[in-house]
C-alpha cells in the first residue's frame, strides 16, 4: 500500500492506494471514525458489485452501517437526489458525528461530498473511488457538487474528505470506455505539470491500456501526487489550482451539449486538443504536439472530434462555465509541455478557432 498526504493548511488527510480493502478499517481507526454510525452512498451500478463486501468489512466496527443507492448516471446528479439523501439520513437518525462514505465514481463522490458539506452544516465523509477517473482526479481535492439547470457542477462546495481509500482492484469490473475516460484525465497531468509523466504514458501505453498492475498503480500514484501538491498550495482555486482545468472549459461545454451522453473524460480529452491548438496559435508549443496528443487519445479509443454541435453553440455554452469571470472565458493553456497557465486575454476569435479544430 502507498500513502500520500494532502495538506491544505487547514486540513491534512491521507490518500491510501491499495489493491484490496484489507487495510480499510485501519484507515477508519487512524482517522478516529470507528464506533460511529456510517452511511455508504453508492449507485445502482456499484451496489451489486461491492456493497456486500464493504459492509461485511465494516460491520462490527461501527454503531450502525446503512447504505443508500441512487440510479447510476449523470442524470441523477441534481438537488432532487440530494434531497432524497437528506430524507434517508433523517430517517436513519444520522447526526453530526455520523460518517458518509462515497463508494463509486465521480458522480457518487461529488454528491456524497456535497451532502456531507451541507447536512447539519457539515459532517465527516470518506472517499472510496471505484473508477479510474475518480481515482486519479475527482476523489482528491475536496470539490463537491451537483449539476443545475443543465450546467455542470454549478452548485457545490469545497469540502475535504477525512481520507481517500483507493482499491485499484475495482478497475477490473470497469467497462473499458470508463477506463479510457479516466486515462484522459490522467494524461492531463503530463501536459500541465510534468512532461516526463507524459513520456511515461507514451512509452507504457500498451501496459496502461491492459491495466497492468504496476503501470496503472504508477499512473494513479503520480496523478494523486500531482493533484495533492496543487491542492495543498491552492485549496479553493484562487490561482494555481485553475491549471487542473486544462481541457475542462472546452470539455464541459461539449459534455453539457451532449446531454451528458459523452463521458467527462472523453470531453476533457477533446478539450485538451482545443487547449493545445490555442497554445500553438499563441506560439507557445510546437504544432506536432497536437498530433502526438491525438495519436495517444486514439490509441486509448478516445474521441478526438465531435459532430452535431456548431462552433457558436459550444462557444455560447462556455460562458456558463464556473471559470468565466466578468464575461471573460479563462482558458488554461500551455507555456510548454509540462507547464500550464491561465490565459485571461483570449479573444472570441481565438476561442472559436480552437473550437473549430475539434468540430467535424
């Protein structure tokens, strides 16, 4: 088992990376959470796969263990589902000392975290991510929330978990499309933080695609470490943390327009191509880098172009992104491979040109 630490200056918590749940109770004990009532939040995809296993491990170590499973999918990521959570918590007498556990992917983690942040003005919660995307990104850093009026993560809070427990064995039950979506999010760190990590991805792409144990553990470890380092410096996205949105401003617009039928990671991959194109046109990186990224995404069977949406539609949707300030769309671009920055001077023409690159 590997252990990383996230230190925001206000809170410190560990990230455990393991290939089973054998150390789960130790993690709860170290966090001082055993003996309390626990509610596991999951979805209808994960419930039949891992709920029995996790509850059997937890039974006897807590005063009460219950669980709530909602309909899997982005369609459930809304305030109505959160209200269902609250009703369940009240019916099961959860109090301020109770613990919520997010067992599932990014949607589960975001919603469970938001419920924890708001129920009784905040109760402890734990992240147990089961998808690659949530293991390399969304479970770390304390971003929680739900979609609202068709806009991605529009309502939410920064709220850190007590710990993150990653069991890489859960990836073996993940459909390949979901694996690929997580890979796109992990590749991002090579572009914004460490070019050597990007080289590692390219050199080991066959092993990573095959979920080779050592390779996938390396990917998860580096991704978590990179994000933990950024979050430790900027918990609430007042500066540096914004670079983690590379590909997201373009990608969220595409994801929303697709009515969330495209996966988040798929859209981030496409968005990275727009971000690379923008950086090329600014004269910051070589044009060959776009082709390199396209080939890598295609190897992992990820989309590199979109159709059915116009440049104007995508551009308009980008104004609804949380990273837009005073009507200005902030673009995360690259000074070079491995170093990102937030560009607040992007002209509409430049943004539309970058969008045009990804539209068939």
